[in-house]
């Protein structure tokens, strides 16, 4: 029996702009970051540093506007963790996805992300991104540490570098997992198309049910 679906407008234009701009900047920073660490020679060391720093500043500005947008539009509610359906979602990713089981969650205008996505995106926003911010800015303004009183605290550049690289690898792992999971829809490009056009097809019966 063919499932009846209807098309809903899921992702607003700024959400799509923020998503793709962030993706490009993070990938660009990952490429230049590996070059700065001597993994290969693509742009040249000094050019790679310039690209990395400028991309970081652009990303910081983008994140600030995005935080403001989420708070003022109420979109932050889509990232509030919920226990409802969490176990089913974990079991789906562990087993059901490999056996052709139906997806336990379908997006709606009131709940764009499944319970596991909410936790992952929340950790991204409250742990990985602030860690990248803080360590990157400390590294960039190393010459100002004495004026800020950080030298007396025993903080070293090596410690900051380790934290920055660790946060960068966590962000890279998140990106890899994200790229994999966007291929797990009804079709490989279902979720990608939704983030390009803003529209997604969802089951009619499900979409009429009240969501959290």
C-alpha cells in the first residue's frame, strides 16, 4: 500500500542559508587546519593560516546571528531534549535501519528533529562550538595573555592547542555522522532536498498528530 504524504515547509530560508554556509566554512577550516599541522601542502602555510582565521571570524559572526535568530523566533525549541521516543530512535539506528524497519520519527513543523538529533545538536551548540570558540580565540590572541592575567594561571599555548584540536576532531566526527545520517531517508537525497528547498514530504496521518 502506497503511503499518503503531504508536503510541508520545514526549513526557513535563513535556516538553510545558515546550514550551508556553516558547512562550507567548517569544511574549509578543516582543510586549512590539517595543512597548518603539516598534513599536506595545498594553499601554502601562510595562506592556509589566513583562510583559517578569516573563515573562523565569519563563522563566529554567523553563529552569533544564528543564536539571536533561534532565540527571537522560538526555533530553539526544536533543540530542547526529550525522552519521548529516544529509545525507539536509538534502536532504529542500531538495528532497524539495517533491516528496513519504518522510521520511528517523521518531522513536522512543531518537531523538526528526532530525539537523538536534539541531543546531538544541543551538544554541538553548548559544548563543541564554545570549545572551538574559546580555544581558537585564546590561540589567536596569545600575545595578550599577559595583559589578561592568563599567564599567572599557568595556562600554556600547548594546552590550548590540544583543546582546539580535540574540539576540531569532535566537530569533524559530528560532520561525518551527519553526512551519513542524511542519506537514511526514504531516498538518499530526501533530507538533502529538504535543506535545499525547505520542503519535505511527510506521512499525512503522522503530520496531523500533535507533536511536542
